[in-house]
C-alpha cells in the first residue's frame, strides 16, 4: 500500500470524520462528500495492498467520537 497516500486520506478524514452507528440490524455510515471520497481512497489503496494490510479508523479522529471503531481489512481467502 502507498502509505503516503493512506496518511493523506486519513488526514482528510480527521478534518471531516464520518459517523458509524448501528440501527437495528443495519450499520449506517454517514459523512460529508469529502469524507466519503477519502474513505473510497482508503478502500482503493487496500485493494492494491498485501493481504496483511488493514486500516483502523479511530473514534474522535477519523470517525466521530460517538462512533464505533471501523476497521478496513483485506480478507484472507482460504
């Protein structure tokens, strides 16, 4: 993964955090258009990464302080 681009995306999300919450049986992710662009950038970076790569979005930094912690991880296929 290009860590410089990942850090830039994380810095962007720290300026405009997303909100992650559950409502019944749903997981709801809300945020500004800019924060969704940064989230998409992280997903694209992970898509070209090694299998052990993951990114964790921390409450109060990348997601709102009341949000659940969000972890983006490449699944290992057996």
